[in-house]
C-alpha cells in the first residue's frame, strides 16, 4: 500500500560513520523524547532486492532517534534531517546498515550491502509521558491513538485531507499488528474502536482524492475484523463503483443495506447502479442493431411441386372417369 506518498524532496548519501554519528547526536538535542512515525521501503543497491516495505505491510514504524536498532542507524540519521510530511531517498553505506555480516533471517540482507531507502516521515509524536510507544501501557497507547484520531477529525472537517491522513496513520501506529495480536476481550474491543474508524476515515479521504484502490484496501482491513461493518461496505462499494467494478460494488451495497435497510445513501447508490446498468444495456442494444441491421422478413413457404402434380393427376383422372360414364349411357 502506498499511503500519502509525495514526490521525493531530496536525496541523501550516508556513508561516513563518524561524521554521520555527529549529525545524529546534534539532531538529538532538538528531537529528544520525540517519536518519529514513518513509512519506508528498503532495497539493496547492487541487486535491487527489496527487503522491507511498510506501505505493503500497511503499518508505519516508530523510531526514537538514538534508541534505534543498530542496523537502522543510517535510516535514523537520514530521518533526523527531514520535516513532517516530507519524503526522501536515502543511500546508506553498509557500515550504517546491516554491516559486514548482513542479515540472513528477516529481513534478508547480504553482507556488506549498500542500501537504498525511500522514506516518508508521517510526523512527530511528543512522548509527553516520557515513554516510547513500546513502553506505554495498553490504556496509554489506546488513549494516545484516540487523541490522534480526534486531531485528524478536526483536519478532515477543514478539508485538510493529507494532514488528516497523517494523524490517522499515527493513531494506527499505536495499534500495530504486534500490539493487536496480544490483546483479548475488552482491550481488543477498545483498540478496534479507535483503529477501525481511523482506517474508515482514511478511506473517506482517499475517495475524495480519487485514490480508489487505496480506499478499497483500507476498507478491507476493517472488514477483515468486522465483516458486517456498514461504513466499510459502503465506502468500499463507492470506490469499486468509481473504478467500474459494478458487480463487486453492488454486492457491497446490497450487504450494507441488509444491515441498514433505511439508509438513504445506500439506496441511492443502488439506484445509480441500476440506472447505469440500464444505460449500458440500451447502448449495447444500439450497437448490435447497427452491426446486424434489421432482421429480414420471413419468406412465404413454397408449395411442394410433387403435391401440385398429384392434385392435377387426381383431377384429370376424375374428369376422364366422368366422361367414360357419359359415353356408356
């Protein structure tokens, strides 16, 4: 998934370890206790092998500068010079990546491999509690996500769609797959009550931006958790209809209407699909009429000549027989 991707604003080449570490230490003075939420994809420079893609995995990552994993040092240094909402292409030398040994588990990176990273910095999150996301309690993470969701709602109402999506993405980052996997019962319900609306609101933004494939993906995430979610079915149906996927759209709308039979928006979309189908049928009818023309009139059936001859012979025989009777009298 390619969420909120913008053009690359700049390119950085990061290779000299000692200099780059100084740059990172300098950036820590202003970014201390600040969590960076980002999307990135990484691939090796020599083979172009893609080893990680958070867009495809539909989960942004969190990084606190100075506390990142060793193999992400180059990525951290590059991010330290970026602004919220900015994108960059980073070229990272092997010393600031997976090192001399590489990594043979996940992600798989060969030894001494120079790397490329395409990065989008979604935004910053001040850790007011003095904790990183991983150190927060369940309630703290859900609460932090809910605050981001509310901020996104304000931006959405102001039609600031890109900024709203950034807030929703940051909210979702608090409830990533690893976190959700550990939750059960009421805590899972609490998390989904924040997470699912964020996905649906992102879908609403994407529909307004005419990014329909991405909107479908967001709705499908919600439907994987709640297959009868009316908003998810409706918005996925809208996106599918815009892409001309009328059968799939109708299926979504009909299922949504099953759970919300009086919803006027759903009824309207089903009516529009019916009108669309009727118009397509009429157009196809005209096309076929033009190709094949008017059907020819059926020709009258010709009488069989044998039957005609037989009737003539019978009539002749009867006439001769009648003449013979007259002569005998």
